[in-house]
C-alpha cells in the first residue's frame, strides 16, 4: 500500500495493488481530505502485477509534482 500526504492542503492519496481470488489484479485508489469521511474511491482492473506497479510509480510521480510527500509504506 502506498500513501502520499500533502501537508499544505491536508489531503491524502492512497494506492494499493491487490489480487483477487481468481488471480486478477486490481488497482485501488482512494483520495480526500485527512480526517474527513467524504473521500473518493476508484477501482481499476489491470492486466498484470507489472502494469499495476508501473501505474503506482506514475501515480507517485504525479503526486510529488503536486506537493504530496510519500508516507512510510504500509505492508
């Protein structure tokens, strides 16, 4: 699980790559204001683990460009 925080705007972005019981890979993304219950969620099917990891790397690069800082990886 990867999580980025923007301390200036008090917002977070979270991305996780998970495999379901059938072996399919899914990218789960959540974002919103820290401490709020009104965040957003998007679930996207990906072709493979490698594609999912590449998407997470691209997401991390975009988040850093927008002032987000990575948190310690959780699991």
